C-alpha cells in the first residue's frame, strides 16, 4: 500500500494552459490515491478549475510576487508537506525562494514545461537563467520530455543525476470509445488544431498550408484564444479561405470537437511535449505535426501520423492532404495514447517524491 503523504503543488493559477491542466490532474490524482493535497496559486482563475478535485485544498496567495512568495514560505513552514511541486519557470523561482526560507528546499520538486525561448521574459527568464543553482538546491527537477531534459542539462547546467523525464498525463479520462477506420473515414474533412493563438503555435503557417489544399469542402478549426486572433483572421481573408477557417475560441468540450474531426494538425515552432497530440491520438485521429520537440517523442510510429519540418508550408499541406484522403486505422493511435495515462504519471512522480523524502536526500527541516 502506498504511504499516505502530504503534498503541496504550486503554480500561478488554474488558467487554460497545458501546464495548469497537468497540475490540476496531478493534484486531483494524488488526492484520489489518498494523499493530503494542497494547491497554492497566485490568483483565482476558473478555466481549469473543473479539472480540480474538491478533495484538493485550494489556497490563493496574496497578490504581488514578494507577498505571494512569503505567504508560500509560511504555508510550507506551517504545513510541512512531505514534498512540494511547482510548474513553470517563474513558479519554480518563487517556489525555490519560499522553500529555502522555510528550510525545505531539499523537498522541493521543480517542474519545467517549456523551453527557454517560450519563457524568456521577466521573472520567467530569471527563473530559467538560475536553473544551474535552483536545480542543484532542489530535491529534484522534472522535465516533461526527453528533449527538454537534454536541453536543461546541456545548456543550463542542470545536474543530470537530479533531472528526471516524466511525460505529461495527457490521455483523457474517461478514455474515448474505440473508433473504427470506416467511422473515421466517413467524417467530414475537418482539420482540427488547438492551442493559444500565439506566435509559438505558428498558425499562420497552418492557415497557409490549409489554403493550398485542393479540397474545397475541407474546413479548418483552430480552438483557443490569444493575441494573434486578428492577424490570423486577416490571413484567412487574404488567402480567400475565411469562410472555411473557424476560430471559435476556448472551449471545455474538446472531446466533441475531436469527435467531429478527420485529422489533427500541429504547426508549432517549438513544443516541449504536446497534450493536444496525445488527446488527438486518444480519439483515433491521424496527427500531422511539425518536428518541433515533444511531438517526435509521441509520434514514434508512422501509423500514428506524420512529422514535417517547422515552417514548411508545402510539406504541412501535403501531409494534411494525405491524412484527409486516407485517415487510416485509429487503433494504434488510441493504444499509443494510453502510454500517457494519469496513472503512469502518478507512479513516476511517486518515485521522485520517495527519493526526495528519504532521510539521506532531504532531512526534515
């Protein structure tokens, strides 16, 4: 039987980002296993709150980086969790400071979810630049892909013996029903993508690739919200496909959209993992993705989809056309998605937590 522990998770808020969704699922998963779980956040947000179990003790810290950090240190000192875990660069920095002030830095687990180029402003940049120090002080560091782990070790001097790769729990629960090849092929030719409408996602390239398709009945749906909405809408108008490109914004019912699509496309310039790729595979969709980091670790078999060079409009268009014409067998995709279950992630984090709570690795402060 697993030893019951007290755990504290920390991130900025329950917003709609991938890391925030992962934190909500991990915290809820540990609570379901009988652990006492606290989740500290910098401010109140609702987008991912529906993923958080009521068994998790949610605490909103005071506004302001320093006030919030001091409040987090107070919680760590008072609650004395067996381990504390953070996600994202700025949260890692504040977590490390708070844990040091509380005398519990050896029980801190830092979680990296993005490459430096995606977190290179303000305190996020500072947190990343301090990785050589923070990763040595903390009990452990987790990277959500092997490529990110290698980057932390090679370019940010993180100690290789303290950095662990744990893929995100991305497979949806409950898991989608089995889909047959005939059912998938019979769907309307909808190309689905999802993510923040931001430069890193490079939806301009995706819209240009879609516009090259020789298939006038095809439609492109991009789920998400962000600063590039106006730019993307203008691009679709300029290419004459505005009536076939939909930007419906953020939605909680991702499954409904995946259940309508015939293929999934990801055009990112960089991705440390890609929750969206796994979710698409779980629904049996062929995935066309740029070779931008994490997706290459997920799409490890041609039966799952295709990888194309970053920014290559023609290659992306040809791969999407092929996926629409022959969407193939959903079975191996759904089987691959199961590798990224919540249970597998919880088991891996349990191993890290056992290490940092051992007497030799982290004596009680």
